[in-house]
């Protein structure tokens, strides 16, 4: 196993904890406070993470099970507008945790041949299991930082390399 993969697996393993720590003792007012840049609220982020992870759950399984699948992008802003992101976040956090736990078990069971599998992403081209891991390992950490910024816990500047990718 490569060092990058090992580091990505560890980062993937700790993603839910990072989000839960960023949301610790959050009030309803803080949940609905827009980010300093005018972006999503913490509530929006929690629902987005569940939607993203469920998409990722299917993407990973398609990469492993299907030959050269097409991995279709989705419109995260449309999801945020259409999927009632104003609702409570507990079930979305439960989905985030369950989906990540299941995918982590699968990742830890992969053979070298399965790690080598790939498909075609509709927006970004060639897309491998390692590419998938690199994206989903960092995704909740990036959004946990967004939540902390919205709560005034860290600086508001967001490096371009950490902005969301679908």
C-alpha cells in the first residue's frame, strides 16, 4: 500500500469525527448562520455531506464492480435547493457515519487489482479508486473547516485547492 493511500485511508477514517467536532454544541442560530463568504450554513453542509457521501458510496461500488463505468456528476447546488436542507441534521449525520463506515470496510478489503480499477467521470475524465479516495478522504474535513469558519473558529480564507468538487 502506498504512503498516500495509507494517509488517505486514515483521513477518510477521521472525516466524521472532524464534522462532529465542528458541530459540537452548535445552536440552531449557528446552524443557520451563513459562512462569512456568504456560502452554505452548517445545516446546509451537514445535508450536503450526506448527499455527497451517498453518491460516493455508489460511485465506489460501481468503480469496483463494473468495467469502466461512467461516474456521473451531480449538481450539489440543485440538491441544496430542492432537498429541503432546512430540516434537522441528525439523520443526515447518521447517514454520513453509516455510509463512511461501510465504505471504509470495503476499502480495507480491496485487493491490488481492485485498487487499480477505474472509470470515466462525466466532468473530470479518468477516475480511479485512488482518485475517489483522495476526494472523499478530504471532503468532510474541508467542510468541517467551513463550519468552523462560519462559527468564527478559524480564518475565513479558503485555499482554492480545498474547494468542493462533485
